[in-house]
C-alpha cells in the first residue's frame, strides 16, 4: 500500500511538473488524507504543503482559500509529528493566505497557532530537545550564544502569550489587569494609606478602589499612598502603562478587522 501511495505522490509531482496545478492539488490532498488515515503524519504534512503550493500557483492573486486550508492541514500534521518550527511556518503561510481572502477569523487562529508553535519549539529545544522531530532540516545556532538567543525568544513569546495571546487573545489582557488590581489591593491591606490627613489601614473594598484608580491612572487624590504603599503604586502604575494600550491594540487588531 505504501508503494501505491508513493506512486500516487509521484504522479502528483508529474502533474506539477507539467503545470497542471489543479490536478496536482487534488491528488496531493488525496494522498495526504490517505497518509493521515495510516497515521503517517510526516508524509501527510509534506503532501498537504505541496498541495497548498499547487493551489497558490494555480490561483495566482485570485483566491487563496484552498491553499490556506491545505497549509493549515499540513501544519496540524507537522505539529503531531513534533516539528514545531515547521508547523509554525506552515501556520504562518495559512494565515497569510486567509488574510488575502479576507477570512479574518481563520487568519487570527492560524496566526495565533503559528506563534504558539514557535514558542513551544523554543521551549522544547531548551528543556526537552528529544521531543522535537524534524520533517524539514534547518540550521540551528549552537553553543552559548544559540542557547541565550533561544532562551530570550522563549521568554518574550511566553510573556506575549500570557499577556495578550500575541494580540489575538485580548481578553487575557483584562484578566492580567484584574489580577494585578486584586494582588495590589491585597498588598495595600497589609500597609497604610492616607486620607484627609489621617493614616489608616484599608479594608479590601477600600484597597480595591484605590488599586483600580491607580492602575487606570485616574488619580482622584482622595486617598494617597504612604510608606511601602508607594512602592506598590509605582509597580502597579508601571504595569498599567502597558496593559491598557495592549488591550486597546489587541481589541482593535482582532475585532475591528472583522
């Protein structure tokens, strides 16, 4: 059976060589599905990626939807195999194709998956390299410099994922902001604030109010931080300067394009 699949794959390449792009596309998709049914996700990924290239060549600048779905299919197979770097690349191609066809929701999902695969690739390359399984060979920088670069990229991508989902999950920014307000409010209850010239130890409701006003930079001035509370205010304000703009950018990036 594997020989039959190889023969069909060669036939698809033959169509491609003769510039019969639609026939090559259909045959590559068929072979990819057959490989997938036999749990051979490596070959399925390669065939699906070839199908996407065929459709892109066939359609020119007209329609990229079939190319996008084929790239996404190939990316999922590559992800199953364990080649996360290749999966990230394929998801990015899928996102670009969906964007050209103005498929905003599909673009958003593939863009997110591309970044998430890239983040996981760096994580595994640092801490569990044996879990990575290459489909496409790539040159990787080794040594201390390579390790530091991968560690830096993993930290940046992880932070981006947690805070706003690479711009495609703005709701996460709200949760981060709320978590910061609650944590700061708890810390304020352990210290003192100043109101009408009198120091007092706030209850949680008063601390929550002050924390929310601080994060939003409203600054009514009815309650003032003193002592160690000033340190908490500085930290909360510093994070608030980034959280609010990130939410607005993420919200407009994901929803207003629709």
